């Protein structure tokens, strides 16, 4: 079914066009966020890690987690998260420790070095939020409305994965 399908009425075409625009925008925004982080890290001479690894540090935060927990939260794909966690441990951004209960499971948490990177991202994101508000581009209410819509889309997609097959 395409936007040019004669069976779609005007409102269906508008909905489909909006949906396709949302998908494309989500993809572009994610890639752009990675570029923004990369540029910021180049500016402050943090060159050891990439944008994806920096976001992983940010998302772990003050928690102690396993790769499986990060995957189940929907942040990362399987081999991707395992590879990046291993690199971050090797580079000293994370501590790792085998679980006492399940020796196959490894728990990770940020080192001081990892917390510094997380702090840099927190400051970057804070500057961005303030910049959006100062320019009148997005206020707290608009941000909440966008978040609610994106969460509903996330729930819908999650249901499609879990229940269609």
C-alpha cells in the first residue's frame, strides 16, 4: 500500500504520510544525535570512545546492569551491546564483575572515568534543552506531548513484535 493507492481516502493518505515522515525523522534524529555527540567529544578531545559507547555510559548511569538488562530495556542489540561493554571495560570506563549466582552473567557499572563522560553528556543535553526553550522551539509542555506520542508508538511497535507472530 502506498500514498498513491486509489483505495486510500484523504485522511488515510494524510495519516500514512505522517507516519512515514515520523519514521524517517526518527532515523535521522538518531543519526544526528550520534553526530552531535561525536562533535562534542572531538571539541573536548575525548577520542577513546564513539558516540554509541558514550550513550551506553549515559544510559547505564548510576546503575549496575547486565548486557541482557540493557537489551531488554530496548537500548541495544545483542552483539552490539556485548562488544561495546567489553570495549568500555578494556578502556577503563566501566567495572565488570561476574555474578555470584550465575557465573555466566557479568554485571557492569561506571568507573569514575565513565561517570565523567556521563557528566559531559548530561551537560550537553542540558545545554540543548535550555537552547530549545530559549529559542522558543520547544517548551516543557511540547516536550511532554512529544514524549507521550513517542511512547504510544513504542508500545504499539512492541505489541507488533510480541503478538503478531
